[in-house]
């Protein structure tokens, strides 16, 4: 059966119409997460698989971490406020690429991973008050003798695709007129492997993630975190956009924890005590920037922070 | 859904919108970056295709010669590269082989991906070439030998001209597949379109626009190959030969 000219034209017109409809579709409605949680008796928490110690998997659908614990406490407060007899928490593993779309479309009610609060992202999601201020550092093997970013000129530097560190390195190269060869790992474990096997001389990433990966490496003594702080980034819990009631409840719960000293205790538990899966310590003392963020709770994006 | 197609005109470091959408004097817009990533995709695909056609044709021919050892060589090659997933092969080339053969460590990941993708596709091309040769009547080979041509000459002047014309459609599919499979190169840090889509989508929070543009470029690349091969097929067609209209 030969496709006639007319059929082809009809199909093309249909295709064009579908594409146009898709491209000019109306905007989504604002979310009402509290009503959804009350109606279904369950909440979905977005979690990361390997962002130790902020949010990571223990295997078999169990997740743990600093932000996971904070979110569990926040959801307990939500449960009390809504007067629910029980609240079922479902965990949804997310990646750097899909975390924002999943919050936007309502699959995830509250994302508790390691997301930086930035102005472009604030167009699509809301952020709770900053709970952790990340400092971007450099991790190297001790035998490379690298002690700062100045020595990275011409070297291989690894970082993870889809993170803010990629753009940070680009900005640094442009600002200081240096050139280094960037190698992109597909996730944090991969980027660390690139540095550990020698393909890269340094791994640039958030200090907490670096410390977490080093502490769970085969021989942690071979690695160290060096150099100045390259960037200060507020890490916050992500919430659906345009839901002021839910955001207020989450913020209030977090601020209460900050004021009562609970936040500091939870921080100490995850950053300075032995934690699963292999009972090692991450060993990151509380940074001044994080203390300041707790003393004056805010949801300012990274662009509002002055680079040190 | 609010669309922001102007994101392509933004500069990648400062985020300012640049008039004309192409950066100059050190400025790089997302459009520049996407075109550069497209260049990488096309380069990986083209070089891998050359490697695949060369080794694939060679191994396919070897599987049809009378010598049992050469047949075994061709079969071993084909089965080895056909039975391992592409992504696993790429990781083997990038992480495992450089541990075993230290000279490989010096090679950039681009070269390793070209080999990995090329050898993976060569196994499939070998099968197609073998099928093309074996679909010819036995008489062709014997007629060639009877007329006084050596076996290599019989292949060169009698068998391969017909066999290759027969397998142009499957070879077109393989060429298009190489363009699409090149997207796995992102896993070993080749700055191609898929990595651009992921990274730029993350930086600008405009994942829809980025992925749609990248989809369009992949489609255009694969479709161009399709049309080029159609022209090739029509130009090399010989009336009266197998596969001709």
C-alpha cells in the first residue's frame, strides 16, 4: 500500500498540531501538599543514594543521613499539626537530573538530599531555610603534593556531571585565566574513582561529600582535602513551588530545631560520630557559615552569598 | 509549562543574555556549547563508524573463507563483542584495560570510546556482511575461481561488489545506531550532546528546552545519515544485479 501525498500531508498536519499543543500548553497549578498528605495519610520523601552523610542508602530501601533525619522529624511535626493518627513515609530515590522535575510534578513532597539553593532553581521549586552551608573543596591523593587550586593549572580535575561544581570550575578558569582539563564522572562515586585511580589529580566537590567518600574508601589515609574554600553554597530541603502553608510548617519545624539546639546535636551525630554503613566517622567540624545560617534562619540562594 | 528558549543565548559563566546568541571574545553561550557538543558527537560517531566498517567487513569476510582458522578468528571476534553490553564495554576500555595495559592510560577517553563503540558495532557489521556474502549463490564463487581468479580476486571483483550492495540497508541502520549509541560516551567524560543536556539542564534549570534541542540534533544527525545512504544506494545500484530495482 503506497502512502499517498494526501495521507502524508494529513500526518504532517497532525504531527504539527500535536507539537504546537504541547509547546503552548498552560502552566501547572500551585501545589497543596498538606491537603494531599492529609488525604492520603502518606508523604513521599526524596532521598539520594550516595550523598553521604547528608542522604544515602543503607541497602534494601533504607535511607539515612543528616537531611533524612531532619525530614523525618519535620514530617513527625506535620503529622502532629494535621492531627493524623499515623503518617506513612515513602522514600523515592532521586538523582541530580530528576530531583527538580519530581518535586515539580508532585511525585516527591519533600526532597531531602544535597541540593544547593540557587536563583534559577527557585523558579521551579521552593527551598526551606538553609540547614547546611557547603564549602566546595578539593580532594587529592596525598602523593600528588597538591595543596591548592593554584597548583591545578594544566592538571586533570574531576567533578560530577550535573552539579554546581562544574560551573564553578568554569567560572574560576575564566576569572583567573587558568586552564585545567576537566573530566566528568557520571556520579560522585565515579568521580572519586577517577581521582583515586590516577586519571584525575584532584576531585572538586562539596566538602561533606568529599569527606564522606574519603572516609568510606579502602585506604582513607591516602587522600586529603586541601586548599581554600572555592565557593560557599547553601544546601536546603526542596519543597513544591507555590505552597506557602507547607513551607511555613517545614520552616517552623526546622527553626524550632535550630533554636533548641537539636539541630547541632543532629549535625554532630552525622558528621562527627561513627555512622553506617561501615561505622566510620566523616569528621567535619561545624563551619562558621553553617552556624551563622542557623543563628539567622533564611532561604537565601547561593548568589546572595559573598564568595570568600 | 513556561518555555524560555532564550536560555540558549545566555553566557555560560555569567548568565547574561548575549545579543545574536553566539558568544565572542572568550564568551561562550549555551548555543555555542551545544554546537561544540554536537561536534563531539559527530566526531565520535564518524570515527567509530570508520573503525567499525573496517574491522566489521574484515571479520565478516573472514567468516566466509575456506580456511577454518580464519573462520574461527572471525567468529571469536564477533561473539566477543556481541555478547557484552555497550556500556560495559566502554567501562572495560576506560577502567579495566588501562590497569592491565599501562600505555592505554595515556590515551584520551575520546580514543577509547571510538575503539569501544567501533568494535561493538563491528561485530554487528560482521554479521551483516557475512549474511550478504552467504546470500549469494555458491556458483558465483566457483565461477570466479574457475575463470582463473585467485580467492582474494574473486572476493574483490565478484562477491563483495554484490554483497555490499545487498547489505546497504542494514549498514544504514548500523550507521544510524552508532550516532545514537555515541550518547553513552558521556559516562566516560566525552563532552558530547547527552552530557551537555544533563549539565546545561542542571545549571539553567531548563531541562525541557535542553533535552528537546538535543533530541532535535540527534534526530537530524541520524536522519542525515539515512538520506545520505539512500543517495549512495541509488548511485551504486546496477541494473540486473541482486538488490537492484
